[in-house]
């Protein structure tokens, strides 16, 4: 199992460092096959014009059979985008990161999905119940069972 | 509920009721089932109890092994597959999709088999719109990579499960999925990219993946997620793997396939209100109890059941409480547990196993189940529960179980009232928690008793079988402490009045009997008194058993007669 995850991540790593890497996506840090940091920008006329975000991917040995744990980085340098599906601690409510995950998906595929989620946003606001969620949220967003009220993400 | 009985002689009223119901019986046949549902049910119970097969506080139930439930499942699957003319794999998926509701499935299938087959993951969806949208890279790649294996119509398949990756792809992003295998090269699995894998598998959709990836995926779904619906691994496909596919893929991992079968059994059981899966860890038995299947039935019965694996797998069929919560009905038991949880901090100190002697203030630790305490230092004898002198507990006028409501009546201001209500709660909670604690300490009691039984064998000429009376006594004490525990939850919510007083009389009698027997169990053994001890203990065990029976029987009858009036509005009553 470990070998599948290593082979897959090696391949995705190569892809992210080549000219096949999607526009607006940049691999910032990938020291091992456990945690990657990726810069993400939304291009064109959107509510997030000129804003820069970072995504943290955490992989377990079962990747890509099990989904990666993905969240926006929140630190001195980065903030989570103000979006109805993004909690202020960086956790994201998106079905492809949970039930909708397919082992055919990949790191670039997730990045592009999240880019499009931001691009289609019409109103910058936090999800309902943000404060309560953030107070009790587990460290790993995969431990949260999100309800997907919107099947476009 | 009880108002009917307030003005008349109770016994006479009961007879009237029975006659009424019998008279009604004859008319029933003319009236529709729905209208008479509640009464018909009451009739059932009364008729049942008069049969004498079981006690009035017991329910009829049947334990089923996993195989037996699987036979039920097979019957349904075979039925559906024969009337629709489809294979059993598809029939099973359709039934699972409809939560095993055969009637509804037949109705829906007759109406529109295509859409139901798609929704259940049996077949792929046809293209939804003929409009020439931009095909996403994922799709075109996926179809080209597997085109060889597909029928032409499948290459344009489209389902409702869309990812934003797909939509994003429309806005001309470059590659967003792992690179597709080259059209003409050997098959490369799009998950592991391991081109040495030679065996590939696909569901009817034709999405091919290597056998090893399928195996890992299916195992992870079953083992880690406990999911029996195993969807195709492709992003845009909602086909679900039929049993035969799962079985053949897991051909060398029988344990995982067994777990898969158990998950399906659990799903079937959870969809059938007549069935409940045994809640004990790693037990795979099911209990069938149709008489407790409806919510309304739980207003008059406490369906305590146990599975065929072990009589210790005792649970309530009507609610999630593990164990036996007779005599109190589910809704009141739940109310009480909720209250205890909400007030846990206030009441926590009571649960502690040490208290101070009210005479000499030395610390006293409770290490047995008996409530008759003697201070080691000053020899003061008192009751652990109320801390009152023990001498008063044997007298007829003293009742440790009944709450003295004087302070509540006298309370004038809000503060005094709230203190009185807390005191009232603590009275019941104290006794409730004490019986629970004492029942837990019975593990020690078991060990102690076993040692005593060995001693007795040595010091007397009794055989091992003959010393079993001590063990029987321990069993009975533990069982009755459970009953007593729940009687305090019941008494807390019972409205004041004659009925409650009679209930508390029964409670007091059982409690005294239990405490007596408990004390006897802790008494020292002298070789010369063993025959007397044996006689005494056997007699007391029988008496305790009888008191327990009386209490359970009376409460159960009270439910059927609508005799219990509650202090609160109880769900479903
Ligand atoms: Zn593979
Ligand atoms: Zn498929
Ligand atoms: Zn069991
Ligand atoms: Zn219950
Ligand atoms: Zn003392
Ligand atoms: Zn007492």
C-alpha cells in the first residue's frame, strides 16, 4: 500500500513541478510524502482578485484510496479565504474531500476544484456556525462529517 | 390516563375493562385496521398475558443468528429477482437502495425501472442533455483509456455526480488529473500507475482499474468506513459493486467478505422495525420482537430482550439503553438519564465511595454492596444512603426510600423552591446511584462468595453443587439492585397519590429484602452454623425473588391499566 502512495505522490510531485502544473497553483513545500504546502491564487475577475492563499495537504499511507486531509493554512502569513464553505480555521466543506473523493482524483485536481469553488463565490462570508465549529473542531478536518448543502463543490 | 379509575373501586373497574374489550373484539372485524390499531394492540397484550406463557412484565422475542437473517435477506432478494427477471446482484442493490422496503420497490420499479436502476447504482445513466458541452479532460481521458473495453454508448456516459474539477476543466485549465495512459501502450492503472499490473477489473460501466487497487479500495471501504455500498472508483461514476464482484475480488480475504456480509445484515436489520442488532461488542446476533416494534407499544411495555449468544447480552429493544431498565418505560428512563447527565456535577460527590461518620467524623469507606454500615472507630451503625441510624430501618414506620416532601410544601420564595427541588432530585439520584454502585461492587462480592463457597466445602460436608445457594443469592441481589435502581427513576417522575404510595411500598419491601440478603452474604462463616446459614440464605433468596416479581408484575399491569400518572409530559404518552 505504501508503495502505491509513494508512486502516486512522486508522479504528482513531478507534475506540479512541470509546465503541466495548473495556472495559479505552486508547490511551496514537499519535504516528504506526508505533508505538502501549495500556494493557490484565483485568476481573472473574482472576489479574491490579488489574494494569495496556501493549502496544506496531509497524506496517509492509504492515499489515494483514502482522501488527503486538505485545509487552508492559517498563520502569520496566510489567512483562510472568506467563503461560505471555508471555516476561519482553514477547514473546508467540500464533498470531494470527503464522501465524493475518488482515488482517481489527485493533488492538482483538488487544487483546481478549490480554485473554481472560490471563483464561483458571489458573497464573501463565513459558513453558518463558524465560531461554534472552530471552537470544537478536530485538528484533522477528515474527522468532521460535513453536510454538503451544495453539490457544486 | 389514570383519571378513569379515580372514583371507583379498582378491581371492579379492571373487570369492566376486560369485558368491554372482549365485546369490542367482535365488532372489530367490521372496522378498518387503522382505526382500531391502538385498541387491537392492547387486546393482543391482554390476550397474550392470559395465555400464561410468559410473565406480564416480559415480552415475546426470538433471537436470530446472522445466518438466519441472511436467509431472510436471500428470500427477499430471490423474490425480487424472480418477479423482475433480474439477477440477484441487481435485486440486492435495488433492495438496499429502497431500504429493504419490498412493496415500495415494486411500486417504483413498475413506474420507472430505468431511473431506479440508475439511482440504485445498478446501471449507468444515459447522457442527460444532448447539448455539445466542452468535454472535460477527465472524461475524455477516462473514456479513451478504457474505450477498448466499453460498448460505444458507454463512452458518453454522464452521471449526476459532478466534481468541480470537471467544471473547472471547462474553463480551460490544463491537466487536472493524473496523466492518462497512452492510447496504444499497455494498460496503466490510473490509480497506482503501476504498469506491471496485468489483471484489470471493471464494473459494467467499463471503468478499469487494476485488481490490486480494487482490492485495497474495497477492503478500505469495508474495514475502515464500514460501508457496504462500494461505488466505482472513477470520479464521475455512481455504479455500485454487486455482491458477486465484491466476493470475487476478495476471494483470498474471507474475513473481510464476512464483515461485508455482516454490514449488509446490519443494514437490513436497521431498516426493519421488528428487528434489532445485539449491541454487545462483536456480537452478530439479532433479536426479533414484533410486539415492541411500534412507538405506541412502548408506552405500556418495557421490552427487555437478550440474544442467543449469551443471556448476559441483555438490552432494551425499545431504546438504546444497554441492559434491563424495568420497571420504568423507555421514554421515562431516557428522560431520567438526560437529567442525570445535565446535573452530573451537582450530584457527583454522592458517587464517591467514602463518607464521614456522622458521630465521630472519621472517614468510612464502602467496599461491599450492603448499606448497613458500622463505623470501625465508634461502632455507630447507620444507613449508607440516608446516613440515618440503622436501628430505625427495620421498623415499620421508617422508610428510607420515600422522599419526605415537607420542605417543598413550605418553600415560599424561589430560592427555597429551587433548593427543595434539588433536594428532591438528590434524594432519588442518591438511591439510584447507590444501587448502581452496589451492583458494580458485586464483582467483588462474587469473588468473596466464591472463596466462601470453597471454605464451606472444606469445613462442612456439602458438595460443590450444594454450596451454589450462595452464588444464586449473589445473582439475585445484583438483578434486584438493577430493578431497584430504575424504580428510583420511576418514582422521581410519578405524580403524587395513592398509586405512587403503593409503588413505593413495593419498592421499600424489595429494598429491605435485598439489603437483608446482602447483609447475610457478608456475614462471617462459622462451620457449625453453615446449615442454618444455608437455610436462611435460600429462604431469603426466594423471598427477594418473590418481591421482585411482585414489583415488576404490578408495574407492568399498571401500564396496561393506565394506572400510572406522571409528573411530567412524557414523550409518546
Ligand atoms: Zn492500480
Ligand atoms: Zn464506473
Ligand atoms: Zn449478543
Ligand atoms: Zn428501553
Ligand atoms: Zn464513627
Ligand atoms: Zn436509610
